[in-house]
C-alpha cells in the first residue's frame, strides 16, 4: 500500500500514542522517526529480555546515540514505565515515544508517573480526507482500518480481528474468566452499536449478570475497541435521557461482529454503520484538531434525539445522520427541537443524496461530501455553499 499522509501531528516532547491494533501506529512512527531507537515489544525476544530485566532499557539507551526512543506496544511490559520515568528525568536531550493498543495495563502499571512529562495522543482509523480514493460504500462494509484497507482480503482480516484481541489481549492477560462469555458479549454489543446503551438487555442476551457485562464493557473500552457517547445536558430546558450511546471504534469491525440472519434488515445494519462512520470521523477530527472539543448526543425523555452534538472551542454543532437519499421535512424535526433549546448551535443534516440543500435554514449535506471535506485544520461548518439549493418553507 502506498504511503499516505496522516493528520496526526507529533508534539515536541515525549508522548504516548494510543490506538487500536491495525490503525498504523508502527508505520506512522517509522515514517516520522526513521532514525529512532526502536523497541518492538511484540517481538518475543525483545519482550522476553525487557520483561526479565527492565533496567536493560536504561543500559541500551545510555549506550545509544539516537535522540528518539520508541517503545512499541509498551503495555506488554508496564514495568518499563518506571524506567522511562527515570530516563525522562535524567536524559533531558532524549525524547521518548510510547505506543499502546490497550490502556488497561498501563493504568494499572503507572501511567500517572509520567503525568506532565509525556503528552497523550491517539491514532484513529483513516479519515476520508486522508485517502485519495475514498469510497463510502466500501467504508460502510469494511471500515477504514489501515490494516484492512491494505489487505487483499479485507473480509478475512476483519473476521480475524476480534479473535486477535480475544487471544492476544483478553485471554493472554486473563482479564475475563470465561472467554466464551466475552465472545458472546462482543456479538451482543454489535446490536447496541449506534444505540442507546441498555446493559440489562445486553446481560440478558449474554445470559450473564449485569455487573459482569459492566466489567466486560470496561475491558472493551480499555482495549480501545469501543466508546460511549454521553447525553448533552448543559443548560437543559427539557428532561433528558440518562444512558449513553455506544459505538465500536470502526464501522468495519462492527459489521464483522454483527450477526446476519433472516430477521435482520440490511438497511438497519447499513444505517448503524453510516452513523458509526460519522462518529469515528468526528472523534478523529476532535483528536487531531488540537481544539478542546467534546462529543455528545442529545435525547429527551420523550424520545426526541439528535445523533451528535459537537461542543467546545470554536463551535457548537448539532448533526443528524440519515441513510436515505432524499430529505423529508420530518427528518429535520429533532434538529429543530434542539435549535429551539440551543439557538446558538449550527444544525446540519447528513444524508445519502448528492445535493447540498438548505431547508428551514438547516444545511442538508451529502454525507460523502461531509466526510471528504472534514479536516482537523477546518471547523465543521467550513463548507462551500456553491451549488447549495435553498428550498422555500411551505
């Protein structure tokens, strides 16, 4: 696969780089720091040596000339964090980059020791604007993981992706007692993708206790495979819901985990996948932009819902995602309700059509164009209005 520029920019000092497996952390690091001293902790010999004698890292760094030191997948040997902490204190001319695909062991192993000394960064699946040949239909089916995009058999790679985590992370580290229950949990959670999360329902599906499911969800988020989106409640004028929504970090991973049978409607899966694609783009945009931005959704007790609320430095947006190719006025009802409560927001409907429209002063933008134009250097509302058709209010 050709080398592609990523939007992620490294900070000046030492930093952590988190991201799920397959997001391209190692490739990005080797391109950014080709002369770095590299420790790949997925290699058995490197892992064995540094696990047995973490102080060997100090000996190697002190004998090396490289200014940048990379510890790839550092969660495999969290004891190294103490060594890195000491080296950062003593070796002011050295820059350390630590990557991880799991935050669980690092939190337990002492990430706080580096607080203030190592910045946190995250690498996400590709954004559409990072790809010269972005195809929305393909992204909805296979997602945007670099590991998958580079493969000749994306379906097979995705099928093996969850098993990779089950075998190499969950089972290897002994984070759950019953790996079969956790595998069923992953499948059950695929029905919660882009939905309001109800742990009691998930527990019934898995035939395990609610407390067990809550623990499984923590593991899933610690592995960076999923995330929860909280309800927007600031200055709430109406009673809002209390439960967050859930998303897998990549639409292709969601589709690969979602069972498909006679009772499953393809448009339901496609709609959840489309909402997930938008969610992962907004997360990446927020992470790479350098702005202080938070993502929410909005739902009232009466069931009126807006898919995404983007709130923070430089803007306030409400976005609704529809899988249809035409815009109906009822599609704008939730955005209008949100605008009534928050007139400061900029509402936007994303849909599968091709025309840029403005209906009742709400921008209706083809989701394909929205994703292609979404870049960290630009605000969400920075959209060209050329070709936008304004439809009169009936």
